[in-house]
C-alpha cells in the first residue's frame, strides 16, 4: 500500500495558494493510488520548537545514553522522522515569503535530519527509495525571467 506524507506550511488557511496546490496534488495522488494512505502534517498546528542547546545535547548523545529529559526533548523529532521514514512519497507545500520558506519548514527539516536515523554518520542520506515533490507558491517576481502570479502544477504522481 502506498503512503503519502504531505507537509503543509502556510498560515493563510483557505486563502493559501500553496494549500490549494496541495489539495489538487493529493486528489491526483489518491486517484493514482486507490487504497493508499495519506498523512497530513500541518506545521502551523505542530508545536515545532527551534533547535536549542538541550535539543543539540540530546541530538549528539548516543540514544543508549539518553536521559529521560533528552528523550522528552527529542520526542517530536522522533515522531516527525518516523513519519518521513514510513512514507513512500513526500510532498512539501510551501509559500515563499521574503525570498524564503516559512521558519516552520526550516524547523521541520532540523527535526527530521537526524544522524544515524535519516542521515548517516558519513553525511550521506539514509532516506532512499522515496519520491519527493515540492509545491511552491509565490506572488512575487524573484528572477528576471519569472512570471508573477503564475502557478503551475506538474508532478510525477
């Protein structure tokens, strides 16, 4: 059975173009994968802490040496990494604000990039054999050749 993990980042709710793209993508994915499962992770509803000194201490401590406090500080990170590892197809939907993605998306990346779990100790990625699609919505012109207010959805579903 195919599994899709959808990462939503826009705080604009129903007014969000990136969320509209996600709905279209998920509908097409569902049609192509009847019986597949979909997990939607809305980062605006997830209490994502930014990296802190206690988080880093737990990150760099071998799991067999984690204190109860370290386990607690990594609990959400463990959950997010497990969601990523369990999926077959990842779709990240994000707006562009001030020439960048929302801070919540960067925080999610910080939580899922874990040495020994999703990242090898040699720096090579351990998340393999999966598809990934990024849906990007922007209302501004960011390069000389960019077209403003144009959104195209093309994905290999």
